[in-house]
C-alpha cells in the first residue's frame, strides 16, 4: 500500500478494532487495565506541561526513506556521535569523562570476549507487548549469541502471564490449574512478582519447557517460600536433577539450582501441594542471554505494583549486565501532550529506574524509547501528538538516574515515520507494533549501536 487509506476503509477498520478491543478485555481481564485510561481527567489543551514547551524535540524528516532506520556506524570517535544512542557521562566532563552510563555493560562485554566473565553475558529487556511477543528481543538474542555463543534462553516464565507473551527459543505447556498474576494484568496484593513482573501459583500442577535448538547446562528455579508451601521437582530430559520444599514461616524469595553437565533440551517442573513460581533461568556456562521480560498492557505505572524491596533483591540476584526498558506504546494510545498523567510520566519512570540502579549499581541501564505511532485522522494516519512529550520525559528520566538513552523515535525518522514504515511493510496495521521486518531492523540497529559503543570503550 503506497497511498492514504480511504475514509470508508478507515471507519470499517475502526469498527473491527473496537470489537477486537472488547473481545480482548473480556478474554484477558483487561477491564481493570483500561479503567485508568478512561478515568484520568484531561486538562485544557492550552495548558502546557512543565518543561515541555520550552525544549520541544525537533526532528528533521529524511528525504531518503531507505536511509531511515539504518544500523549505527561501525566506528565512532565519540560515544554521543553514535546514531540514536546517548551514553551519559556519570563522572567528569564529557570531553574528559571518566565513567559513562554503559561502562558496566561494556566491561562485561570485554570480559566475555576475553573468557574472563565466568558466566553468561546477561541482558534483561523489560517492556510492553512490543517486547512481549519476542520478535524484537528474539532477534537481539540471536545477534548476541552469534557474537558471544549460545548462553541459552535466559530467564523465562514457567507459565506466561499472557498468551501473547512468547519466547522464540522454546515452547511451553502446562497441566493443572495455574493462577497467574502480573504487574499489568491481574495484580496480587503482596506485590511479589519476582524479577520478571509475573507470578504463577498452582496446586499439583506441571509445566514443561522444550528448547527449539541447543541445550542448557544450568537451571535455576525462582520461587516463593511461603506458609503452607508445597514442593517442586525439576527434571532435565526426564531425569530428576533438583527438588525443593517451599514451605516457610514467612514469604521469602527462594532459588533452586541444578547443573546438567551433558546439557538438556526438555525441562519439566512438577509440583505437589501449593507452589508459587516466578520463573526459571535456563543458561549455559558461557555465551549470552537476552531475557524477554515484556508483559502485555504494561505501562510506566505498572511497575509501581512491585514490592520495591523484593524487586531490588530479585534484580540483584538476576545480575543482568544490561537492563533495557522499552515502554510507552500503551501510554501513547490514551495520553495527550498536556494531560496530568503526562506531566507525572517522567517521575513515574524515574521511580523504576531508581530501583534498577540501586539493585545493579555496577551494571548498566538503557532506556529505549517507543517507536513513532499513528492514528486515523481525516482519512490519513498522523503521528500521535503525545510522542515528543513521552520521548522528552523518558530522556530526562534516563539522565536523572544515570541511564543511557536510545531514541527509537528519532532513529526511525521522527514525526510521520510510522506511516512511512507501514508503507514499507515494517509496521503492522495498528501502527503500533512492528512487523517481523521492522523488528529485525530495530534489533540489528540496537546491536550495531551497542557494539559500536563497545569499540569506542575498548579503544580508551
């Protein structure tokens, strides 16, 4: 499709989209998730959000569409000249910076390349449905593992929090009744969701994870020890390798580990009694992993559902070298540039980043902005007006908390780029989620940019 979509087709698509949204709410318990969107009061359009009007983002539209969304250059004389990546100087002047935001990750990369890391190189990617499908992190996982070796799938949900939370490195199945809670779907009062933002509880349930390729030699079950807890048994290729009793006087995070020297392709987790799990880490001794911690319907306020002390402890235990956060696709649907929640967006974002930084002070965090989004208007598809405000708020939050920032919005072409990407088959018909082609382009650009940054780090 190369021209504007007709008004009749637009109205028909709107009706279909409305019916689909209603169906998803009924099927997935999304009413509570949507309620906040419709109850938040909008302020007059003339009111300016503090700090936004003074420094608007100016995006020059590319004349060469094929030049948009290209990976970063392989070399750069300065980190902040690498396309789209803003690596923050944490100590010293930018011209003579002694410590940058991504140094912790680049240090781990260096050790991995020299065979001195002593474990897998770990990247944990948080996000909404754009991440949850695993199209974007899955491609990044492949690129990292091509460079550093197959470290395994990484941390995965035993029972996913949503049917659209998938993982391309494996297939999952389960039997018995499982009650699954997540920070953006059905929340749980105690706020204990583990490092992945989701918890699944069962009575005598079973779950199976099969790798689509390769094997894993290290298994670690993340669970909750609790009053009246039951027992969990881990089997690797049909052989029992670990068992754990989860009964405890109080609720407390626990971990059960097992080693499989020959490697395993199939992992079974059998339970007896009441058992609550956060997920399982599937790794090898070396290589790289990219955790997909994206959850459907997640937004910046979803992370406040975590018990902060529990989350920080889980983040510390997971030990990711790079924590990536890519949210904003959902907020862009219901927020306006001057809404009250838009004004509070940066502060809410900073709260989660502060928890990440506290838990992993020697590692690195990277805020990845949402892509440009479009909505039907007057027979065409225009970029959502709130996008520059969200990007600015995320950039500011990243800077204030010592995180690097990657503007996917600017990288893909800024205002109007969603419609252009759609015409080139890189954005789906909702003008929000990337197609496989678009997901690959983004992952390849991120990987190229990070590796270009590492090359600059290694030279100094």
